[in-house]
């Protein structure tokens, strides 16, 4: 039952969401499972899964983890056959794009200060807002350039 719900949830993704799902799934497989899969092979595996083929357990876990990257409680929603939505709030965007890695102690010690938290939020809003563009390629290029600027030491 739950496996079929996940299949249905993947099938309900529109083309853009499906492409994004595959990209994030590939990233999850590389990062967590140390598996390198070609995009075409990965698409074939997911298509086979949605057509009824039983997945390997690590791939099924990766499918669920990828839904968690899409949205808060994404895996639970997929298991219950609920529609998964791309992030629509700043909080959802931040949660869906950050890894579950601990903060550096050098940063964490300062987050008790309300003014510092306000500045961290402003940095996030301003960074993404500065890069925004209706054209996807230009938006991606802006993000890339801005990130490279921030890496300057």
C-alpha cells in the first residue's frame, strides 16, 4: 500500500517537478549512498518503479529522502499519497535546500542574539532576492556568480 502511494506521488509530479525530483534524487544517492548513477539510468529506474517494479531498499529510502528535500514532511506525505508541493515560503525554501549538517560552533554561539538572527535572515532574503530573475538560466547564473563572490577570501 505505502509503496504504491509513493509510486502515485511520483506520477503526480508535473514535468518540471519530476525533473527537479530526479536531480535531487541523484544528489541524495551520491551524497548519502555514495552511488553514482547517470541521469538517464536514474530516470529509467524511477520510471520502472512507478510502473510497478519493486525497488531495492536503498533506492526506496532515497526516494523518500528526496521527498523530504522537496518539502517539510515530504516522505510522510508521499507515503500517504498526498500531493508534494515545491517550496512556496522562505522557510520551506531554506529547509528544503540545506543539509542536516550541524552549525559551526563559531556560528551557533552567536545565534542567541536576536539582532544576529535578524541579520542572518536578512542575508538569506537579500542574497536570493538579489539574484532573482524570471529567466531560469539567468537566475542560475546570478546564483553561481553571487556564490563565487561570497567565496572570495
